[in-house]
C-alpha cells in the first residue's frame, strides 16, 4: 500500500500509513517483525527515511519538489510552514510600512496548495472501496485498546501472562475464527455497529433498505463472507 501511495505521489496518505506502522504499539512487536520478509523491511525503512522529520523533513521536501503533475503533499508539514512564516515575520516594517514580502511569501504557499487541488486525478475512485474504508474507520480502536491488543499479541516478557483485551476483536477478526467466539452480548453490539455503519455508507437512496445489489457489493468487498456466517449461525 505504501509503495502504491508513493507511486501515486500521495505523500499525505503515505505519511498516515507509515506513521501508523511506526506507532509504538506496533514497533514493539519484535517477534512479529522478525517474521516479515527482509525486502519488505527494506522498503519500510526507505519509506520511513523518506518521511523522517530530520532537518525539517529535508528528504520529503526534495522528493516532493522533484514530483510533477498530480501530487498530494503532507498537509501538516505545509501548514507548519505557513504558521512559521506567519509568526516569524512581522506584519509591518519601519515607518508602519506593510511587509509586502511576508504577504507575497504567504501567497506563494497558499497558491501552490490551490493549484494542486485543480490537478486532474490520475485514476478513478472505486466508490465501493471508498465506502468500505469509510465503514472500517467507524470501527476504530482507542489508544488504550490498541496497546491492550499489542500486549496480548506479545507480552512485555515471555514469563508474563498475555493480557486479555477488554474489547474483543472487531467482527472481521472473530468471524474468521482467529479469536474465540465472544459472548452473545458482544456479538450483538458489534453486529449493531456494523449494521449502522453499513446503512450509513451503503444506503445511498436513504430509504432504510439495502437492496440485493447493494448487499452483494458489500459482501464482495468485506474481508470475510456474510454467507459463510449465515451457514454457520442462524440469522
């Protein structure tokens, strides 16, 4: 995913993906990391170096300036530049003269972002995938829950008993048989959240129903099959 984002010159989402993989709850998983192929680790390290904040994101800035046509900058970096410019330069010079150079510099930064918005996209959005990803974001974990899952996967020490996360895995995890089957109350809670999210993202005509065509798109997009679940459990 990171390589594809890099190819598309989508630095903002690339930063989100690499930033997520660098999260301490994941970076602490040394045993898991040792199972990842060497060439994948090499690419990951290259991406991490590219997006490093070292020397005020020097590697990223060079790569970004070498890109042409459609590209998505790391918005946080460019907003930081705007703030630094705005705060670092006075509004007025001696004799109450307006600092035209400051205004011109601010204009150049903002104008670049405006021009980027007018660039044609190099691809067409897959709306089914967009809806699926939006739905997935509704089923997020809190920071504490992420750490609980991390320690359950790899305890702090080999002798320590693994923690049991207070929040069971989301539907995609337990439906595939990876985790023990939760109690009915937990299942009901997750199913309700999933149903609410599905209707919010897939009921395009807002009539309160999911058509067979819409359902088939949902079933085909998800990382598990609704049909298999229906065969195993009534309802």
